């Protein structure tokens, strides 16, 4: 059977296991070899989208251990603080070395899924592009792509991001600033080159290179007529676009990609006959900024989001709560009931 999540098999040699879990396993193997324990995993935040359960099921399947009783919620389930999301009952020796690993898997994947759910909800049904590949270590792209999908953001920019998904990669992306720089800052020449090499792709022009989004958008749309699918604004928060520099601001509200700039761009595009051209915004977008844009009815079609996908870390903890069916746990972490959790098969 295919190893769906491309699990590193060194995991089963304790390569990724914390030393104290390995030592505890050896101790219990000597003194309590037949003891049955129940361990449960939980976290401390409300409205958390759980993700990583399918990865854990795959690890348990590959482990070869046959007689564990496993209960879990499904990936995508919403839980609150202290709700158990996973319970495993069996000999501690059989899964002790997975305790910290499962903490980390649930933490990473649920953080991504939860952020994705919040961001996609804030966007009011508009497309969100996951551009987090540039914000984190590259080997996270596989699990992040899966978790992003679980959370509702399905537009991904790297092939690796699709590896854990049962679908062919449908890559989304626009030209980078490097392409424009390579054509001496000439947006028209860069766009023409892009069009010639990738004629089947949607033609998306990046229009903030010269900090003149309005004029460059009109220029590129005039040059390529109805062939331009969208223009993307990616102005740094440290800059004010040339079109807004004669306006007064109080709290840096005209810096970066802002609602005033986008509304002006939409107005100018429409006036020049480019009503069908979509507007993509990126640079510093998170749940709060998207909510503000939506509150102001900013005419954005697509949001590009980067490091907001991985912020606000959600930490999971695994604890023994039953020994041979009897209550035994650290104070404050007793065995908890949840009607969302159900028995699952992993092999």
C-alpha cells in the first residue's frame, strides 16, 4: 500500500523521538510490560480546526502494531479548548515514542488549518492564494498544503504542496519582481515574455515594481487588451504608491496595499474599459486586514496570504489518563468525554 503521507521511516527507529520517551519505554518494558494505558491529546484554544489525524493514522498503520484502540475526531472538525481529539489505548511500549511526534503533527497541521479557515471566512467567499512557501522551511510544504486544503484554502503555488492531496497539482501563481527586473524594469516586456512562454496560463501582471500601480496597470491592460486576467498589487508597507502621495494620511492608512489604492485602481480600470480585469492583493494580508478590506467593500477579487498562515501557534499535549482502565492522570488533565470522537481503524 502506498505511503500516502511520505512518512520518514526513521521515525520507527526513534530518530525523531525525545530521549525521555524512549527511556520511559525501556523502564516500563522492564517493570510494567503488560500495562494498558489510555493517552489522550488536547489543546487549549477555542474554535480550533483539527488536522493531522490522517497523518497519525498512516504512522500507526506503518508501525505494524495491530492491537491499539484508537479514537479520534476527523480532520476538519472544529473543537474547543480541552476537548480530546485523539485517544490511544494499548501497551505504552507500543506507542510511547510517538507521543511528542503526535503533539507536533497535530500542532503544525491544526495551526495551518485553523488559520486557513479564519482567513477564508474573512474573505467572504473570495479566492485566497496560499503563498506561505516563502515564509517557512521548505519541507513543511507538504503538510502545510494538506492542512491548508482542510482549512479551506485550496489555491497553492508549489508542486510539493499537493503531495498529500488526492489530486493533480493545479498550480497558481503570478510573475515575481525578479522577472520584471530581468527586463530592466519594463513591465510590458516582462509580461510579453511571460505570455509567449506560458500562453495557456492566465496572464497576471505584477504592477507595483515602479511604485506606480495605477499607471502601470493601465499600461499593461492597454497593451494586452482583453488578454490580462488580473493585476497584482504587492506594495511594501513602508511605501505610499505614487497615485496617493498628494493625499494626507493620519495613521499610515495610505501605506502599502490599502483600500483607497484598490478602489482607485478599480475606478481607473473600469474607466479605461478594463472592467473584466481582476485585482489581486498581497503583502501583509491576514485575517484582520482582510476583514477590514471586506468591511470597506474594497473591490478585491483574490487575496494572497503568506506568513499569516503559520502564526498563532496551537500547541497539543498528550497525557496518560487511564491505567488498566482506572483513572490516573496529572492533576487537571483527567480523562475527558467528547461526542465528536469516534473509534477509527488504522490498519
